[in-house]
C-alpha cells in the first residue's frame, strides 16, 4: 500500500518552492518549501514511487 493524500485533496505544485493541498476556496493550504523536500516526498502530479535527493 502506498500512502497518499485522498483524491479529494489534490496536491498541486504552484512553483519550485510552493505546494498547495486542496483546491476549494477557504479549504486549500499553501506550504512554502524552500528546500524542495516536500515536493519530492509528497507524490505530486507525476506520482513518483521513488525519491532522489
């Protein structure tokens, strides 16, 4: 089993340092990720199964 966010809460890569979880107004959260670690760990739109640091 591969952990992931529910499809109800899409993970969107805004830019190289920001991700957004959810897409509903007043129910979406932007997370600043200056080191790019969360973008590598959270399976963003490409749904990778491995992480290369």
